[in-house]
C-alpha cells in the first residue's frame, strides 16, 4: 500500500483548474460508468445527496466515516481523512500505517468535521461515508464551497459490499478495489466448498456485541447483520427475522431482554457470538454467556457455540480476516 501524496497546487494552477472545470462541466459530464478521463474532465455521480458533478479522475481526495478504510485499501489519492478508531483493530499493518500518516481533518462523529482543515489540504473531491440521517450534522453546503461532495453512507450492514465499491468508484480507485474484492470472493468460495456438507444443515443464531447490559437486553443478529453477513457468504444461515423492523442495522437485528434468551435462541443447532479482535468477550456478550439461561440452551449444552472475531468488517480486506476467524471456529465441525 503506497501513500499517494500530491503537492498543493499554486494559485495559478488553481485558477487554471477552475477555468478548465467551468469549460467542461456542461460538455464532458458522463454517467457514473463514463469513459476514461482526461485532465479537467468531469462526470455525474449518483450519491445519497443527489447527482453530483465530480472530477472524472480525482487527484486529491478527503474521506470520512466508512469511506476511510475503503479508500485506504483501494489506494485512493487521499490527502485527508476522519479518524476511524473503531476500525483500527481490523486494519492490516500496512493500511494502519497509511491511516496513521494521513492528516486527520475530522473526528469520529460527523459533527466533528473540521472545515478549515479540509480546506487546508485543498481536495478536489470529498467522500462522506456516514449514514443518511447523520448527514444533517455535516454542513454540506460549506464543504461544497471547497470541493464536490459525494455522500455514500451505510444502510443495512451487509450493504458494505455495494457501498464500498461506490466509494472507490467515486475516488477513481476501482482497479485496486476490484482486485481485493476478487481475492475475498475466491476465499469465500473455497470456504463454502470446504463446509458445504456441514454449515447448510445447521440452524444458526448469533449474539452480537451491541446489547445493552444496563437495560438487561442482548443483541440477536439475523441474516445480513454485522455478525452474520460474512458467515452467510460461506453457507451459514441464521433462522428467524426481526419482529419490528427499523432502519439500518435494526432491520436485521433486535434487542430482546435476557429473560427471552431461551425463546430467542432455543431452536438453534449452533450459536455464533461476537468477540473482540484479541478474542476477549465484549461486555454485552459476556453478560449473555455468563447467565444460567445461556448454559441451559441446547446448542450450548451440545458444545455448538463458536466465537467470531472481526464481525464489524466493512471492507473486503477486513472481511478476509473475518473469514479466517470463521474458518478457525468452524474447523472442529469437520471432525464430527
């Protein structure tokens, strides 16, 4: 992974660029899958915030939120990023080094956007990777005075595949992105073949890491959620569905009280559960597995429980680490 840096343009170059863009917006804009770009060409890109005219070949990109790890992996021409502490444990050493080196122009939340810092790095494109409801915390109009802004934020957890590709596309970094995507898909296909006689026969349930101990509840995740979507790719299926679907992750996960544990997970042949990258239990999961109700579940009594690391993966390279964790967890099933 090379850290692509670009010198700041001088005043004359800025003026020339502005004139070139003004001359080409009307005539050179194309669809999001437009032709190869030359200097100053633009295209129209469909984003959460509308159809935005952006450089066809961006040279100085700022990324925030979920776009940060995606564009680092894709080797996009980044000149500034938001902090993304929740994703640091999932990054490779190389990606983490790049992340640490890049200027931080925003904090963990959308409200912590530093507009002056973004202007200082003189981007020609800003990619915002926050959920649509959170976009209201960003002064998009102010950012648009600096550079074109495309908002491409998360929806349901499993949608990271399509959304991350859109982010890479906007930043002109599809070649590297698609290479990692192909590597992931090959690995997932190999594991699906490895476990084809085992996983599809089991009725799975998953305990996620976002239960609220103080409220006496736990997180149950269904197909397509953070803790399940990568396992879905190799043949695991999680029974049931959310009783009252909400937006985003609440469309594929719910929060029953701990007293409902037998009813929620009692039919499961096997239970996966989220663990931290170092293998330790998050407090929300520890609350569940230390309860007497957990110990009396049929799957637990049968020894059919499986810890899974890297369940918050939102890029293909991160998800390959999830695949490794699943493979390690499920390996004993082949001996049964």
